[in-house]
């Protein structure tokens, strides 16, 4: 067994017949190197073996256990046990017994019980710590040069579509049932468009690219009955978008009302957005919309 104590290396070959004593210095770093060989002198280095070093002082029961490891570069068949300065610092000095075991499916006593001496530390007691004077902060150095500008990202895709109503002779939208959303699908005409599909017949605009779109609906309308409580909103493929719902109380046939609904809505490719209305007051209400604009775009 090769023993290194603070850089001093010596060879040691324990056997069943010879009990040579080794010495540890209390509180010092200790490295033990165990070299295993077969009968033919070749290194013995099983791949999955583990190793254990045990030392114990019979008179006090003090003990220390350390697992060993094969260290790359040391050589085949070499096992290293490392003891730090704190491992032996709190053990009492004197004579200990130790042995070394290899576990490789079965357990083998590769170094039988031998003795070692834990000798006193060669260093004196550590003196009191004296605080060092505070060091004033140093000035910050100059800022380094700015790094190169990164590559420009890909150009975004703008898209917009517009429908509008401009006619005073259109039939009204009949809100047959209360609390039911009705599509505003009367009198739409195609306006400006780029990167979207206009569906003027049904009052919808379809997305050709996915993204977040700014959607705005504005209208001028009258109703044939008395005062109505109405709600307006956008829908995507028939699903009402809750972030767009607004409530409006119309003034009746004698008045002209205006309103605007706006919201940012995410559209996937092929999804259709439109404007809808429902009555909260009574069934059978009717609504005439002579002027309106539906605009959807991403820029």
C-alpha cells in the first residue's frame, strides 16, 4: 500500500504475517493509495468493486470510516482513500486498529487488521483572529465597448380587412329571442383588404395568418320599439369573445344611437371574426343599422 501524508509517499505491504504500523498526523490531510495485484503480478481492477477503510480505537470506541475510489490517471488496480484535515482533528491521539475491505458481489478483507498511530499535530494552537482594516471601495472602471449588433429578425406580416354598411333602406335585424346572440349580416359591402378574406354576405372577415388582431366595430342604428337594453360583441367562428362585450341602451325609434366596440383578439389561420348583438330587455326587438364599419388588422 502506498501512503502519502502531506506529500510524503512511502510503500507499505501488509500481510497476514507482518503487522507494520503506519502513522497518521492528527489534523493533517492524509492520502492512502492501495494497489491490488493478482498472483501473476498484474493489476487487479474489478470494474464495479467498492472499497472501505475502517479504523477504531479499542480503548475509547472512537472510529473513522472512509470509502475509497479508483482515481483516473493513478493506474489500474489503484484505490485511493483521502482524509481531510477535519476527519482526524477531533479524534484522540494513540493506537488504532484498521482494516480495508473490497465489496465485489462478495466481501473480501484485502488488508487484514493492522495498527496505526494517530500522532499529535506538528502545528501549535491557532492564535486569535485579528480583524483586518476595512478596505475602501475602489472606483468603478470604465465601461467596455458595446458589442456588435445582432442580426435583424424576419419582417413581420401586416394584414387588414374592412367591411362597411351604408344604406338607409335595409331591413332591420329581428332579435326574436331575448339573450340570444344574432349575427349582424345585413347590407355589408367589401372595403379595403390585404392578407385577409372578406365575407360580405355573412359579415365576416377570415384570417390568412395567425396572430393578434385589433378589431373595431362601429355603428349608427335605430330601433322600432321603445328603449332597448342591448349588448354588442365580436365572435370568432360563432364563439363570443368576452373581452369585447359592451352594453348599450338605445333611445327608441325617435333617436339615432352610435356605439363602438374594440378589442385585441387572437385569430388562427381560417378563423372568421364577425359582429353580433342581443337584446336583454324583451324578445321580438328589431334593430336597423344604416351605417356601420367592421375593421380587423395586424400591423
